[in-house]
């Protein structure tokens, strides 16, 4: 089992910034990918950004140039720096861990006001 604890969500005005964190604990593998997904009300859960154990990143087109994903392997933690936030970024953000299995965090709300 892998446990994921997310933090850093909140309310911010358009143009502002937030930094999300997700710490993994439990039976983590030596090689795993982590990522952030988001789900707005009435919509499906979509990928925002992912990062492999080698540091290879991938971003949704809608966040490229604004969001940055990074990880600290020593802490089993992944971060999402979100800049120039827009109202359409409002969603519940979920952390995902993928190794021998797939695990999800509980989600953290991000609300961007116009």
C-alpha cells in the first residue's frame, strides 16, 4: 500500500500562484512515476502534469508555460508550482503514484477567482 498526502490547495485570485505538494509513504517502489490530475464539477478527471523517476515531465497543453512539476526522490514528494492561474484552473487536484500499482491522493481543492 502507498499513502499519498496532498497539501497546498486554496483560494487565489486570477494571476496568482499556488504550490501543491504530495508526499508518498508506505511500500513505495524504487522506480515510480508521480503526477497531478484535476477534476472540475461535472467533468472527467484529466492529466495536468506527470514526472517519471528519471525526471521526464509531461504537461497538458492548457498548463504548459504556467505550471511546473518537480519531485524530491529522497522525500518521495512531488510538487506542482502553479503560476498565472486562471478561473478555468478551478478544480479538485489529485496526486497519483504509479509503480507496481496505482494510488490516488484524497484531492485538494484549488479555486481561482476572477
